[in-house]
C-alpha cells in the first residue's frame, strides 16, 4: 500500500512532467495540470475555513499566478509545492480581508421578539390552552370531534366531516353552535379561565 507521502511524491513528479511540457510550449498541458492538481488545492484552501465562492476565487488567483511565474520556477518538480504554498498564502490574505469587514448596524426591530412569543405570553397561552382543552375533553364525543376539526383545519371538508361524524351536512353548523355554547358556558364557570 502506498503511503500518503509517497503518493504526493508521485503526484509531484507527474505534475513536474506536465508542467515541463507546458513550459516547452504544449498549451494543452496547463489544462491537464489544472485537472490533476485542483482537488488537492481545493482541500488545501478549504482547510483555511473559506467558503466555496472564496475558495474558487483563491484557486483562480493561484493558477493565474502560476501562469505569470512559470519561468521563475527553476525545478518543474517543485510546481506542486509552489502551488500549495501560493494557494495557502492567498487563502490567508483573503481571510484577513474578510475579518476586517466592519459589522453592519442591526435594526432593533429585526431582533425584537414578537409580543406573542415573549416568555410570559407563551406561559399564559400554555395555561389558557390547558384550561380550554380540559373543558373540551368534558364535552360529548361528537362535540369534541367536531371542535377539534374546526380548531385545526382552515377549511374543513364538510362532506368528509359529515360522513365521518355520521351527520347530515346541514346539521354541522347548528351542532357546532350548540357545542361552542356548551364550551363557552363551561369556561365562564371556571375561575382559571376568567383570570387569563
């Protein structure tokens, strides 16, 4: 099994050969070099905690720097190391630039908790809901089923509701009115409901 160091050495040798072909005038060789080395450069840059877009920019800058500096690299076998160091330095430069950005002012309304989500509102609503549902539980089964559907469905399917409750569609409205009247009378007699 080839260890990582030997594998990188092999990659460096192959990259050096391709880079030498590029310097000798084979323009296709640069595309081959990019395809071969971009994955390792990508991981090198992402390890610096840059996002995807910044990483793409760093890689583009690094490849352009190689094209400009191709003649300055004395040993073609050093091209992989040169690219890794250049990509890492460019990533650090970008990171420093991003950390210097000033935070923008936050509108107070953007972070204000809505009134109905304040802790005291949630507690009171929870207490009220417990009282309400305890009274609903005391109603006859037909009323409980009807009020649950009406409470949780924006637009109840009346034909389906009538079929599941075994009642004519025309009696759903009057039955709902009687059930709500019973619930209202039960709640008005409960001191916990009056205190809400």
